[in-house]
């Protein structure tokens, strides 16, 4: 069996929040179902040198990207 070396193949994101965090800009927000999801999203943001702000609203839990 021969193996082929490939270059420039993107590593898939293991986080379910990766796509959301990548597409969020400063002052964007997302409405989540619970505080556990908000913590998980903020953790992913911190890993990418971003900052999130969490607030409970009448609709649910909202996370804003602030940096």
C-alpha cells in the first residue's frame, strides 16, 4: 500500500461551537438554551483569544462577543 502526503488540509474543529465563534464579529450575540452552553461557547472563544459576555434574558441565555 502506498501513502500520499498531502499539504494544506485543514484540521477539522472538534468543538461544536467552532463555526459559530469563527463567524462572530465584535458586538454579535447568540441566544442559547442554557448556561452550560454559554460556558462552553465562552471557553471556545477564550481558546481563540476572543472574549464573551454572558447575560440571562427573558428569552434564554445570550452570549455577546466583546473582543
